[in-house]
C-alpha cells in the first residue's frame, strides 16, 4: 500500500463523523469585511444538514498532478496529467502507460495538459477534445485540439489543433480551461486572464480571448453560429478571472465557477453577450490585502455572481449530481476544492439562487476535478505530485 493510499485510508476511517458534523465554515471571518452582498443569499448560504456517512477508496495513485477526467464506456477513466501525459485507468485501477500522439505542450507553472472531453458518441466515434498550454513564439497560449483514441487506448490519432488563444503571452498562470459541450455541436471553452496586474484589463477589452468564455464549432474551431458579436467572434461572454469549473444543468444551461482573488470565488450562469465584471468589479481583495479597483463590487452593465465565497474554496471542476447512490443530492452542484485540501463543496439550488452549502472530506487532498460515475459514486482527482483518483460512495 502506498503512503498516499495509507493516508487516504486513515482519512476514510473518520469520514462518517465528518459527514455528520455541523460544519462551521460560515463562521470564518471574510477577507473583505466591509463588502456587502448585492442580494440575500449571495454568499454564506445556510449550512446544509447532512448525516450521510461517506466511504473513500483509492482507485489508483501515482498520478502526476492530474487535471481532467472522463469515464470511458467500459467503466475506466481517461485522465490528463498537467505534466503532459494522458493515461487510462482501467476499471480495476490499473494505470496505463502514457498515451502516445500528444502535441508539444508547454509545461510551465499552472500550464500543461489540462482538460479532456469525450464526444457524446465516443463509444462509436472514439473522438475526444483536450485543452493545453501550447508553446508559441514569445510565450504560450491555451489551445484546444481534437483527435480519436485508438481502439486499444494506446494512441491519439489524427490530432488537430482547432483553436489557440490570442494573444500569445509569456507567463505561467491562469490558463483556464474547461471544455463543455453546448448540445448543438459546439464547445464552450473557458479561458483565464493570465493573472498579471499589467494585463488584467484585457478581460474587458474586445481584441483578445483573455478572461473570456468562448463558443466554437467542435470540429473546426470556427466561431459558433449565433454568437453575440462581443469583440472577437468566438467570444460568448467576458469579464472572467480564471474559470476552471464549468458544467451544464439538467435544462442544458451552462454554469461556471471561477477563481477569484483573496475572497471572491464566483458561481455564475453565463449568458450570451454579458459582462461578468473582472477586474472592474469583484468581491474580495488583492493578495496584498489592498482593494481591487477601489473595492467596487457592482456597476451598471456588469453582472453579479449568483454566489461568491469569501474566504475562497479555490474551485476546480464541477458537476451537477445525477445518480442513484445519493438521491438526496439530485440536481445539486458539486465543486472540487483546491484550498488547503478542502475536499469538495455541494450547493443546493432554489431556482437560480443558492439555498444551502455543505462541504465534505476536509483533508483528503487538493481536488482538481470531480465527476459522477455511472453507478452514482462521486469521483475525485487530487492535484498532487502523487495524485490519485478517489471514489466516494455511501458507507
């Protein structure tokens, strides 16, 4: 048994108590105590009572900072590692050798191989998409490629880059990037604003892809038909900081969760042509403790988040729960937490507002991605040197 496997087993032994306890995360003081929500329930929703005892099993470990995952038709998992490998985890937990055929990837800072998305007809077509930091003259940029996976899961075939962010930028931070089907043959692509103070305002400018949500044709990368004409033709919405969590709800609507500054992670339901404010308006503070843009949290023509966290959870990966194992969670949002090994967060919605929040598995690791398996179990990827795929089920 590996050290990680032993550590997780120890955590699992106390999970029932953790799951049943009334957590006090809302008692933690905010980083920006003078800021006020725009409406009731926009932050610090009531803590959800939940006495479900959870069991956590390590499906496999030995992963190098895993980033994205998709379940394969046979029940195994296709997983990306930020360091530039894509692997298959068999249903019995066996970890494959790296899949061949990936393009050159710039593994730097937060950049590398990022998300992966299977075609809705993957069982027949074997098609997939992946996002990554692509090297380019003068730096790098977030790119999206498509390919097919060989029948034996060993190689990518027909790899074609269909999109690359402009401009190229020489940096190591805030690449995004989640990929989501829009249900009409297009992809939503989330892109970070690359973080550095001198370029923050580019999330508001219309001559680039930084800090934007894109909608592109899944096969060609061309702007999707019906895009709103918000600057570059690929852009669907703008004014985001660094979105690493995105999913569609049962109605087919896209939701995103983004990394905010020091206090100010946001849940949004982006709509075409809308401006989500970064960095003109934001909750929270700069990492120095100074206000951002004089601490303004609202402005005409800019959207309020559905919900925000101060202090942050550092969100990465999200899914709307649909499964038989946890019927009490049906339709709830599950979000991975990178902040101080905080496990994952569950949000209960009432219409388009957050009605309650719960958190689980404090100490299990930095959760980079989260998914629901075919049997309803919750799957977690821990972003560590010795990362793991974990299965969370009922005790």
